[in-house]
DNA sequence: CGTGTCGTTGAGGTCGCTCAACACCAGTGG
DNA sequence: CCACTGGTGTTGAGCGACCTCAACGACACG
C-alpha cells in the first residue's frame, strides 16, 4: 500500500513539484501513509491539534466550517493531489472539519519535519507557499461566486471548474462522477437543495447536461460557459 | 518618513513577530518604504507581476476581484499591520486589485529577498506561513457569512469583527470610523447598498448603533452580538 | 416488504433586489 | 450670497429569485 512519491501519479501536482530526485527521497522518508477512510469518516475536526498536512491520494473530501448556530458551510471539495490543512498553520489548531465523501486515502505529511526539510530546499519552500496561495485564490473565486452570481451561474461555474480539475487528473472532462450529495453541493454553492435539483433539471432540458443521479455528462460545453456568465467568444448569443 | 521595523508600533502584528533583535535589523535592510497613496490609487492591479508583499502602515485598503462581466467583488478591507499580496504567490502574478480607501502608506517587502532571508530564519518562515494561513481562515469566515447568514447578521458580524480589529490596534473599539463607502461595504457583504443603508437605520432604531455618516458608535455590544446570531451567554434573550 | 436516505417536483411566501425619488453635503462659479 | 452640480447616502414601492414547506418517487438495505 505504501508507495513512494516518485512512483506516485500525482507527482507533478503535489509537494514534490520542482524538487530534485535526491530531495524526493528525503521527502519520501517524511511522508507517512494512512489507512483509508470510509465515507463519512473525519480526517480531522475543527479544534483538533494540528500536526500534519494531508494530501488526497484517492477518493475525495469536503472541508466544512460550523456556524455558532450549528449549521455547516461547505468550504471546498478536494480531489486527489490537493492538500488539506493549510488553515491550521495560523495557530496549530485545525479551523475546519475534513470528511471523506467516499472511501479515500491520504498521505500524512508531518508539518514539523516538512518545515525542517523545507529550510534546506528552496524549491519545496516555494512550492509550499505556492499551494497555500492557491488556496487563497480558490477561496476568492468562491467568494466572488457567492457574492455576485445567481443560482444558475453558480452551478454552471462549479461544473466547469470541476470538469477542469478532472482534466488535470487525466480523467474525462465531460464525465463527472459527483462524489458529494445534492445537499453538500447546494451548501457549497450557498443555495438550498431544491434549487440545485431544479437547476439540474433545467440544464438537462436545455441540452447542456445529461444527468443520472450523481453521474453528470456535459453535453454542450459552450452553452455551459454561457450559463456560467462567460459568453464564449466563438459562439455569439443568438440575440445579437 | 522611513522608519525601522524596531520603532514601528505594528511590530508585534507584522512580519517581525517572534524574531530576534539581530534578525530584525536584517529585515529592516530588506523593507522599503513607499510614497503614500491617495484615496482611490491602486497599490497593484490584477495581472501585474508580483514582486513584493505590502504591509499596511497607515490608512486602509480594499482588495477586489473582477468578474468576467465587469462587476467587482470586494474581498477584504485591510487595516494597519495587515499584509496584502499573498494571492500572488501562486504564480507570481497578482490575482486581485488593491486600492487605497484613504490616504495610506505601506511597507514594500520584496519577496525574493524576504524568501532568501527566511531560509535562515525559521521564525520568520513560520510567521510567513502563519500569516498566509490567517488569510485562508479569514476567507473561510467570509464564505460562511455569505453562504449561511442573512443581511442583518452579516452587517452585525462585520461591525463586531471590525471593532475587534480596532481593539487590536489599540483604537477605541466602540468608535468605528468606516474608511469604505456604503457601496463598498455592501459589496463586501454580498448585498446592495440600499439594504445596508436600511440596516444602519434599523440598528440605530434598535439602540445598537449611533450612526453619523461614516462614524459609527457601537452603543450596545451585547445586542450587536445577538444580531450577529451569537446569543451572548450572560444576557438571556427576553423571550425565554 | 418496511424503513430510511436521497433526490425531485409543486405551491406559496419572503427577503433582499430593482427602480425611482429625494436629502445632504462639498465644491465651484457666478 | 445663491444656484448649480455631482457624489453619496437614505427612503419608498413593487417585484422576483430563491427559500420554505410539503408530498412524492427512486433506490439501498435490512
């Protein structure tokens, strides 16, 4: 089960990006495997002491934040190659919950050792900051979606972005197997589940998607872009 | 105009936190002052090449993201001691706009030199990650507000949080001098300006605030907490 | 088959948006 | 001194996108 970073398919997306072969071996010595988590199991909980960053190796996770009134806000969904836990670096306590959406496995990267190692490897140091920064950029886009977009655009933007992430993982970008429930998706989008359900129906009627429970096929990328509020340049709107 | 980090009042909040006196001098050699910006002037624009992180020294800034349809989303407001530019570390290009809300000054911290210096100073390295992580935590809270809170709660949460930041800066926490326009505030909260205006009126009628244009006085902190959706423990709601 | 979870659909209500008018203030120029 | 202007903030009326509530259908699991 334990494999080396070198042999890992996620190599280029992950921490090892842009470090040498020698250094890769040292990193391998730090990274620990972890027994797979089942659907619904927590990787860590808000308030827990921070020790490690986690890299999704297979499956998927959601991170959530609890309001003081007990509701949850889904902050993000995390696919293989993505790193979870950066919010905990601020004061060594996890600030959100991370939960497996399906049977999933992670690499456990003890931060103290990683930081120690990074001090001598500028490339790794840089990559760490880069990934933390990407988290910020991702959140900013999420914020823009929540603040300025209406329901239809939100779902379209989400599907497009998920498709893009699938492409980066060398999965078919038009065949989305949603790991999250409608409820979790709606929550992430700042909507209620009924609205999302109606949108899937509408998108199917428009010939943009083929929906079968959690299997979504994107039929018309150009129109999906339009629905996302980004009129594709090569396809003029019929109104003009 | 140019002052040292050592003499700076923001010392403890900023990058120098938890580094030694010697190291502080080295940091001083890196940091460059910059001529003050007037209200409306941009510190950097989205798409610009990233060279420096900026620390707000006086005044205040907003960061914004532009949608593809040309609208803006305000991502955050930045008070003295706060650091702007972390979103640019992902690929050395600024991913948002930063604009002065009033006459303001910043410290310019060239990142290449900072990173170089940080390699030999574990405390600084750690502090850099800490601040980046705080940015993530802040965005997560903003997201929760946008996703799960209604208008009244949003404004109350914002005012409470601003008051807290004032307290950290040793300013009176009940006397808020809002540097942003109603429009910018509404945008940040994911609302329209009319809604925010009505809320200020309502909060004043409720005896929670005293509002005079951009000068806001918090009259009743406990009730503001209630409006923020956090029933204060020592003050039971009159309904029970 | 019953039970529970999840997703879909319908009917009705409401919070916040849209649109429009007006108040307030500062700056400008006669 | 006042009129004029533009920017900013407030208020009112009406509407609509999304939420709420409720029922039902589909599927998994015992």
